C-alpha cells in the first residue's frame, strides 16, 4: 500500500481507539480536542469527491488482490456489443440457474415429446403409461387451440394403444429371461439323510 493510505488507516485506528476511551476518564479539554480532530477529518472527507473516493477504493481492492482470478479476466464479456434485448436479464437468469419448464407451450411440448419414451419406460404399470399418454395428448390438444398464444404447435399426439405396445416390447427386451438352474445332484450322504427324514 502507499504511504498515504497506511497513514490514513493509522489515524482512523487511533481515532477509534480514542473514541472507545471517551467517558472513561478523559478530561473535557481532551474531549474537545478529539471533537475538533473529528470535525477536521469529516471536513477532509467531505472535500474529497465521490470519484476520487471510488478511485481510492478500487486501488485499495486491487492492492489487496480482490480482483485477482475474476471469471472474465482478460476475456470479452459475453453479450457485449450485440443488439439490445429487453429480456436479457431473464434469459441470463434462466441460463445461469438452469431453470426449465418456462416458455411457450409449443416449445415445452416439443422438448417433452423428445423425452417421452424414457419417461414411459420409467413407469411400472400399463395404467400409469396410459395416464401419462392421456395427459400428454390433452396438453397437446389444448396448446393447438392457441389459447395461450405463442408459436404454432407442431407436436403430434401419440396413439395410446401403439405406445403401450411399444412400451411392452421395450420392457420385455429389458427383462432377462429367468433360466432355471438344474438342481445339482446331492452327495450320497445327503440323499441318505433326506430319505430317513
């Protein structure tokens, strides 16, 4: 740090120390001197412009290393120089926080349609598969009516019976057939013991 900054810090520490002793046995003259000193310090601070104070704080933070290893140090800031987007902060929030489930129904349904087979495979019963498909088809039809507005819906409804058959086929291919192992031949002494019981 520069000499001026360390000297200023020392004066502040001394003033804080003296303030803590106020009322603890100092005379009224000393208290008046401290008040005068405080008034001088306040006057000095008042004369310093905001830009100079900000400059000092930035230099002090740089000297302490608070700006080291910042995320975009030496790199261009993303989104700078592009056309102005009034919803830039919402888009940034969605990207940073990885928030999903928000947007026009047409886009959400398209994304859900892409992962619907995996979601169906996670179900245990045929009724659960049928309920999931009925709910999906109902939401596609509602979105096609454009009650909410937004882009047109290009997602197709799913045929429930066809999807249930495909679900059964995928489920059957995943479950291995249980092969019964032949019972091993028991040794003679176990057969003898078993026959007596």
